[in-house]
C-alpha cells in the first residue's frame, strides 16, 4: 500500500492558476509516478488513483495504490 502526498509543487500550482479545476497536470504526475513504480521498483500494476487534488481545492494532491 503506497500513498503519495504532493505539496508545494510549482508546476501544479501554476497549472491551477492557468486552468483551475480543469487542469490535467495532476493526471500527468500520476502517470509519471505509476511508471516509476513499474519501471524502477518492479511493481506490477502500480496504477495510482487520485484521492484529493490541489487543483480542485485541496491543500495538496494525494494518490494511492495497492498491489
């Protein structure tokens, strides 16, 4: 069980300023971290799911996966 908690990310903060709750940058980061889990750590099916999103009003982004 893994939970990734991202706060104070300048890319996500800027995307929120530009696009608000319609920003897709958090999905891009979820893909990056999922690929990292599969490629670097050898975890099969490390597909992250969004729990909360900074762009949608939360004070941070949080993604979770269970394998």
